[in-house]
C-alpha cells in the first residue's frame, strides 16, 4: 500500500504514467534475465559441462516465457491460449532446470 502511494506520487511529480513504469521494469527484467542466460552460456563454453547447457536453456525459456511472450499476450488482451502458451514455456524452462540440477 505504501509502495503504491509512493509510485502514484512519483508519477504525479515526474509526469510518468503506469505504462512507462511497466516498460522500465520489463527492460530491467530482460537485462537481468538475459545476463543470467549469458553467464550460464559462458560457463558452459568454458567447462563443456552438459548440465550447464541445460541451465542456460532453462533460464532462456523462463526469461522468454515470462517477459517477451507474457508481454505479447498482455498486449493482445487476456486470452486462455496465450496464457497457456506463456505458462507452458515457463514450465518447460523449470523442467529443464530440474534436469540440469539432477544431472550435476
């Protein structure tokens, strides 16, 4: 509740609306997520350890499913097929992460 009040006051003072804040958070989410994918990929290239490749793939699916696919689904409105697609990609990412951890 306090955070919402602060954001509303900030948007009134700076002239920022909720949509612009959403895109800033989305960009930060993409940068952090893709940094994680980059680090995992770099670690795989260095070690040639197969579970590390699975980690990179799993992280990539989660980032893509949560940010890119999720934002596309939200822009077309709430529909069940889009939600299923988004959640399915994220679940596949988590399953691959579980396989990577089990194999290491």
